[in-house]
C-alpha cells in the first residue's frame, strides 16, 4: 500500500495492491484499490482479467473523413 498525505491541500490518497500473480516472471497485482479522501471520498477498484508483457502491439487507427489539417 502507498499513502500520500498533503497537509496543504488536506487530501489523502491510499493505493492498495493485492492478489499478486506471477505472469511470465513478473509479479503483478491483479487487484488495485485507490481511495481519495478530500471533501468527498472517491473509491476506485481495478481488477485485471488479462495481462501480457513484452509483446508487440498493433493498433489500428482510421482518420475520420471529416478531419481537416491546418
């Protein structure tokens, strides 16, 4: 877990990592929780279902027909 406390802003951020799994020799936390305490509290939960490391990616990107350059 990692905690950041900023007394000037009066905000606390906590990060929690869990359920570590060995994926191709990389120890990776499958679950993560982020809690931000400010005027309100925000909770974010991340659960990774599929992970791959050190593989080449291919991303297709099409420029929209109405896009104009300056």
